């Protein structure tokens, strides 16, 4: 049964490494979103505040999805009550934010959404 312990340890190490990588990508998405939105704000094209906010919201939405994935990875390997509570809170916040971001996307014209997604 010693080989099972080694297998569990290896799986735990892989999950921790994957979690770290996904969290790094999430941070990169937020930074890239800030830079891209800032570039749009100072460009010669006239983007409204709403367009800029929605564009940055798409980056935040992606970062939230990645963070949730990282938390799920951490919870599957070492499920403690603290980790489960954290996962539940993050999932609730992500769902709440995604709901309102998607509602705002739906209120925009199709041309606006197309313009933002093709930036």
C-alpha cells in the first residue's frame, strides 16, 4: 500500500502545481485586461465608459472562472471544511458577478458586443 501513498503525494503535487499555474494565468488576465482597457480608453476611437467597463468585465469574468478552477483543484486533493467553505463563497460570488455581467451584455446592442469582443 506504500505505492498508493506515493501516488497520492504525486497527485497532490501535480494539483498544487496546476493550481499555481491557473492562478498565475488569472492574474495575467486581470493585468492584461487593465492594460487593454486603458489602451482603449486613450485611443482615438471614442469608447463610452460603459463599453470600457464591459470590456474589462469580460477579462474579470475570465479571471474569476480560472480562480474557481484553481480552487476546485485544491479542494479535490485536500478537501477540508475551510477549503470547501472558501470554494462555496468563491462560487457564489462568481455566479453573482457573472449573472450581472451577462445581464449587462444582453442589454447592449449586438454591434457593441461584436466591437468589444474583436478588440
